[in-house]
C-alpha cells in the first residue's frame, strides 16, 4: 500500500489532464489569494514603509554581506528550524506539520506530472514519501489541536471552538487524513469507500488552497520577511530609538499595569502560578 501511487490507480477513471489541471489551478489559487491578502491587509505596503522608516532612524549602516548573513540566519533559524517557538512541544509540532506538508505537496505534484498512470512505473520511494508526509501532518496537527491548542480552554475557549484563523489547520488536517484513508481504501479494494474518501480529499484540499485570503495560509510567506526585517533593524540600531518594553512578568510591568493578568503555563497545573507562556498561535 505505502509504495503504490494512488494517483496512478485513479487515472483509470479520471483523465490525467484533469488531475494535472487541478494541481495547476490550486497553485494559481494560492498565488492569487496571497496577492489579494497583501492588497487587503496592506502587508507589502507595511513592510516597505517600515523599511524606509527603519533606514531613516538607523544609527549605523549595515553592509550587503551582513544583510546576506542575516538572511541566511533567518532561513536557518526561523524557516528551517522554527526557532521562534520557545515551547519545545509547539516547535516540534510545527516542524512535523511544515516538513510533512512540503513532502506531501511535492510528491503529489511529482507523481501526478511525472508518473500519472500505472504504466509509468512510479519509483517506490515517492508514494512512500507521500504517505510519510501525510502521517507527519496528522501527527503534528492532531498533537497541536488536541494537546497544545487545548490549553486555550483555560482562557474560556474550548478546543472545539473554531474561528476563521482555524480554516488552514482544519482543512490541512482533513486533506492529509482523507488522503490516507482514501489510499488505504483504494489499496484494499473497498469499493465505494475509496470514492467517498477521495471526494472528501478533494473537497478539503480545495478548501485549503482556495481560502488563502480568509485563512492564515499566507502568514507563512510573511513570517520570514518580518523576521529578517527585525534582524536588520536590530543590526542598524533603528530599534534602539524605540522605548523598551518590559516583560509582562516583570515587577516594573506589574507596577505600571496592575490590571494585566499574568500568563499561565502550558500545563493546566501551572494555573495561577504566574508562569509566563506564549500567546496561543494558530496556523
């Protein structure tokens, strides 16, 4: 099962051109949704204006070599290793989902465009990686949703409460889950069930890639840019012109803002102990 290309089996019922056209359409939806998101939220305008402001307030110049080094550092820490997550569980969950998503999407495209039929002899490692990517997505995603994210219930928000920002994670998990079940049903010859879960797989994947404007899908493209800009402003000294913001748990903050509630820890047992935790983050 894990070494069988599910899309090659599907080509007996759906034309290869239709499968390839669907993938191209999803890519165009992501690009279009991201552009509309930038226009709607003014993200690009914000970054350019903030860059101009930082350059104006800079206390020292930053060489091209230094900027290149900061770009590599951003790519390594914030993108490849997700070092911005201080909570180890949240970080591992995010990495599983990120790399699972990349493996899942890339192998899907390769199998559909390079080995779309059973006669093409798909290399065994490709469907193996496809299933592995889906499993990584499910492990990281369900761990996030039922173990890590459930902590927000301490703030009066139960795990089953859905918001617009949850469209991405829910549709992503549904895509990986239904994709795996579809593949299992197909390989075991479960007639009817394979069709049902394939339809659910298509519905969830279409939702995932067509709701970029309303979900937090586009957020993944802005985070590296924001992280790089922050490093540059720190290097050129423009951040030094900003007022210092103390930690929420600091005595100074408690004195100046006595009404701010203390954050709780990541475990329910930390409640009321004044242990700082990261604010809930969503995909």
